[in-house]
C-alpha cells in the first residue's frame, strides 16, 4: 500500500452560511442526519489507508474539537501519529490578529509538521467538502500520470458561482487556472489535491521566502507551466457547502435513494461520532414520508421531505415539511415549519408558524425560541 498523509483544511469560515457558523467552523456544520462535514474528508483519507491526518484550524473550533476528540471514531487514536489538531499561529498587523490569507499561509505556519511527515504523498482536502472519494484510486492515477500535482474536479453539472476552474488539454494536463469568473470554464475543482511531501516542502519554502499565501494563485496558477498539474474527474456526488441555500439544496438531495447510495458506500464507509440515543419513535397519530430520521427522535405529528438529527421532537398536530432540524430541536404542538434549517436546541413554541421557501430557506440560530 502506498503511504499517504492527510491534511484537512478546517480553518475556513463561510460567512454566507450565516447562523450555521456563528459558533462553529464551516467544517463542523452538521450534515445528513448524523454527520459533520469534516467526517467525510477524514473518512475519505482513512478509507484510503491514511493513518496520520493533520487538521488545520484557526477560530471557532471548539465544536470541532468536541466532535473529533482523540480520533477514536476514525481509528486515528494512536500514541504516535494518528489525528493531530494543528492550532493557529498568530498573524499580526496594525489591526491585531487576522485570518489566514490562503492555504499556503496556513501551511507555512506548520512547516515543521510537514517536514516530519513520514509518508511520500500528501492528500490535502477541504474539511467542508461532502463527498465519498476513491482517494486510493486518485493517488494511483497521480503516480501513473507522473504528475507533480493532481487536482480533483467535479462533474460539470455541479457548477457553482465561485470556485477554482481548470482548463486542460486532451491528455488532462492543466493549461489554465481560473477563479472569480462570471461564466464557468473548464472543470470545477473540489479543493482536493495530491502532491509529494518533497514538492510540498519546496512550494512552502518558496512561499515563505516570497511572502506568498495563496495555493491556487501562487502555486497552481503561477507554476502551471513549470509543474505537471493533472486533473482527476469525479462523477459522483460532491457538495461544497458554502451558503445557506446550497446547504439546503444539497441536504434535500439526500432524500433521493440514488444520491444516498452514491454518498454512503459499503466499501468506503463514512465514520462519525455516535449519537448515544435510543431508537426513533413514531407515536400513534404520527406520520413520516420521505424523510431521514435520527436516533432518539419522537414524532407525534407529520414529517415530510425532511432531515431530522438525533433527539428531535415533533409535537401532536404539528407539520414539518422540507426542513433540516439539527440535534434536539423541539417543534411544539400544532406548529408548522417549512423550508427552515434549525440549529441545535431550537424550540418552536405551540401554535407557531415559520415558513421559508426553496429559494430562501431560513436558518435559525442555535438555542432560539420562536
């Protein structure tokens, strides 16, 4: 088996996720009824044989620390190596602390960690990418094609407004790297990269000595003619959750059995922290249609086309349609909710009504009473 080391970028704050990231990093956002977004990134690496994974964080990462723990749920709890949380270093300017300007600045801060990596290849992946990728196959393709860097790209049907796009020649070698464009061109990158440890150290040292900070601009774009950069195209489900609307749309896609089959594969299981709750209960008079229901839920009303995380309660006479309800949300009696995303421990009082729309789903802050 080829040795690979995983680096997960979990420092990003997608402010367009609004209330969902008020107290957590984007990589820690719940997804799919029982998971956090980062579960998919780490599971992808572990399924490919990675036994050492570093997670780069910067702010609002307490939720992430609580969720990941020692790495035991991912079989990464070890005396040597395993799961390593890489805390932020301070970047100071005349205004005080500030965020990383880009991936290379984050990597420059942990150069010593990178130098100690024992494996030959490093797979770098964003912590808020929800997908089930064949990382072993991607690394094998990287080696076979004698690439310096392999970038994983998504299916054309998954275009989004922002992101990095790669144009290639007939052999799959990257000829241009584009971003901040109004009309997508080429393949959309999923922010998953394969690179050798040796080359990664070289580009880190180059960026340190030249005050460079952006991986896509200062490495991919600037060095595209010097390096052999190739693409690997993933045709399966891939969600880069960057806004409330996108989060809602991607979550609703999980109600399609084919999407669930693609994302949750038996040969590449997605690992997660257990809910430690009893089975869900649908009480007499309760009704569930086309929904994902987590452990410990109590359904006394009607739930349709929705995703309920563990411990959610839906009272008698209530109707929940097209909603994503995080852990321990309570819907009171005779209440109605539609097109909402409720954070943890939200309470909708008896008789209340809150309705968003497919175009503008409503995100409700953690612990709110409506």
